[in-house]
């Protein structure tokens, strides 16, 4: 379970940062940054974990609790499908992270980032592999980013219902791949990703394609 050790040892203002959506065939990549000004109340800490380990209901409960807790600063940002195509997915994720930190109402002294690489935030940055399972700040950011992105894909699914985005969040499930072959692509699909790239190049469609070029 994540804890507040890294943040407490630093002693200054620490932001946890994480992103969601590097792998999907459609939709933006979304990043969140979270700062706990007064530490993490126990009633909130027990709700926080790596977003991938939580059910959708548990994520929404934690998200609501984060929004309703005093001294919690939250910022969310995204990089668009067009930016993913222009920059590649890694650098688009870094762009979303930088935007999220820039949108925080207070400037962090330290940024903790999930993973082994990070962009330049203009302050000290520590990469934490598996950080969403180690740091409460990163875990909170992972939950916020996941909930926000899932809600965005649910809204897009209303207009583009064939792909099942309300269930798969744009990932390449069997339904999503089959719809790509049957219906084609949308402006929200990532042109350099797997089956989307095949179709955009006029190559024979393979609904099991899952390779990525970025």
C-alpha cells in the first residue's frame, strides 16, 4: 500500500504526478498532479492506491473524497490526439504532466513522478518506479487522471457509440478493433497506433493488430 514517507521526509511542498492513457487506440493522454498541504488524513489514505488495483466504484469514491478534502490541491491536463501524433506518445505524456503541474495553484518544491523518466518541471523531480503503489501523492494523481479520462471517453462514446469507449476507454479490445474494421476511424483515433495506422495507410485490416508506432 502507498504511504506518505517520501513526502514527509522531504518536508516541503510535494506534488505527485501520474498519467493515464498511453496505450489506447483513441483519446487523449491525461495527467494529474496532487499536493497534500496538510498530509493525508487516515480516512482518505485508506481509499488511495494504484488506480489499476481499484474498481471503478472505488476510484470514484476516492476521487470524490480527494475533491472534498481541505488542503488537497488537484490539477488535471491532457495532450490531444494531434499532439500525440506530432510529438509521439511519450513526449505527449510529458507535455500533459508539465501542464498539470503548471496548473497547480501552488508551486511544488519536489515532484514525484510514477515511472523511470520525467520531463523538466523546473524544480527537483524524483522518478519512482511503481510509484502509484508507493506514494500516496502519486496514487492520488493516478486516481484523478483515470477517473477524468474515463469520464471523457464515456462522453465521446455518446457521439461515437460503435467502439465501446464507455467500457474500454479507447483501449484495443475485441469490440473496438472489430468496430474499426467495420466502421472505420474517427478524429479521436491515434493515427500512428496499431490497427488505426493500418487502416489509415489502406493496408489490409487485421482486427487483432496491436502494434504501436510512435
